[in-house]
């Protein structure tokens, strides 16, 4: 006869699994590629299979079907999703990781309880749960490592998460900037709307200007601002602007870390990417490629290389 503790732990894991399902379905909207979107969709489907298997074991052990559990799990996941919109992206991922670690630990505990109660089918289920959640832990740790190397590859930030992350960086930034350099940079940026208004006043088509001129003016303003503050000797600010330009994929071709990058075909670009071990360089190439030619083979190779570097960083010898 199964102990009350085993029943309680199975019900707890069932509730957490329903939370995990809702989280996976929510993350689908943040998938960066179709491959990641397919993986997350499959994760949600696998979670539903695991939930059904846990419910089956509870019934076989004489427990009552859990009607409230799925609703509670999904409600908790909804609150989690809403709350994390005010968090930096890495904190949201750490929350997902904490959920998976708890599922791994509880599954191992269930295995021990089931072994003591001689419930072989529950032992087998626990082994299945441990394998599944351990794999998810490894995946999330890799995504976090990718985030640390310059930004999420598998998942995109929501707008609110991006704003929260930016706010954290601003709060932690050292107050050592040259007032004169920043004023000049702001003057350059402020002139952009005036130029746009002037063009509109000449009778040009507003739709074309909104689509082309605004983007070009923004990029030119950032480049000019970087030049201004670097001339003032404020390298920290200039580096920050350069990083923003790099992340947006608006660097000039001669600023890219791979020589003559624009002249490379897919095979040559992929070969150069595989030879790189610098995450920042790879992020720069990825942003530039996505903003320009957006060749699937190059984008995929860059993401794969970044994931490999992230995996090697978190590997334990």
C-alpha cells in the first residue's frame, strides 16, 4: 500500500507539471526560430503526456482523480508569466530553471518513496521524469549561458523584459561620463527628428520616409554619436553605443570582425563562423546577417556555434 507521502508528492509533481506545461506554451511566442518553436511545442505536449501518466499512477494506487490540480498549475503559471514581465530576462529564465530543478528533486524523492513501497511502475515513472526534467535543466542552463555571452539565442525578450534589462544596466552604469561628450551626442540624436520633418515638408510620401528615412537617420545618429563621444575621450560611452549598434545589426561592413564578410558566400561565411570562438564577434555577425541578407544557413550556423560555446562554458569536468 502506497504511503500518504508518496500520494502527496505525486500530486505536488502533477501540479508543477501543469505549471511547466503552461510555461512552455507561453515561451512558444518567444521562440527565436522555427526549430525552437517546434521544440517548445513538443515540450508542452510531452508535459501533457507526463501529467496523464502521473494521473494514471495516482488512480492505480487508489487515489482520487485530481480535478483542481491542472487549474491551479495553469493559474500559477499565468501569475508567473505576468510577474516576470517586470523582471530582466535572465531572472525569468532563472525562475523557469528553479521550477525544473524542483521537479528533478521531487521526482528523485518519489523514486525513493516508490522503491521503499515496492511500487515498480512508479519507480519507472520517476526515472522517466528525472530524465525529462534533467534534459530541460541542461537546455535552460545553456540558454542562460547564451544570454551571458551577449543575448538569448533560443528565446527572445518580450518588450517589457528588454526594458527591465535596460533599466538594470542603466542603474548599474558608472557615473563617469563626460557631460560635454554626452551633450554633443544628444545634439546629434535630437537633430534627427528635425531632418525628418524637413523631408516631410518637401512633400515626399510619408509612408516611404517612415519606412526608410527614419531607420537610416537613427543608424546615422548612433554612428555620429559614437564618433563624437570617442573624440571626447569617453571610451566607455562610445563602447556602449558601439555595442548597441552591433546588437541592432547596423554596423558598417568594414566594422565587422570577419574580413570582407559581405563578399563571402554561405559556405565561406559558415566556415569563418565555425573558426570563431569569440561570442561577441559571433553575436555581431548574427545581428548583421539577420538585418541584411538573413541567409538561413549562416544564421543557423552562428546560433549553433554560440550554443556550443555556451555549452562548453557550463560543462563541469
